[in-house]
């Protein structure tokens, strides 16, 4: 939550940022305390707590 990013860690241990900039913000690409995630049908749903938003990203 505090890094304002969503990270993906693959089987080899490589880490990649897939959402957020690392700085809190309200623009489309920024997150402000992402609190919950859901993966469903190729989409990543993010509950962006302090922005009071649900953001959806395609992860295909």
C-alpha cells in the first residue's frame, strides 16, 4: 500500500511494476494506497483506497 504500486514477481524472482508510479497521485496511471486486488478474466481490478476509485487494467 505504502509504495503506491502493484508489483508482479515471476517464478524466477524478477520484480516488475505493473501499476502505479511509486508516488501517490490521482491521475489514471497513479495510485494512492492500493488496498485490494482481484484478477478476473484477464483483468486486474484495483481498489485505490485514498482515491476512492476502482481501477481496471488488462493483464493479458
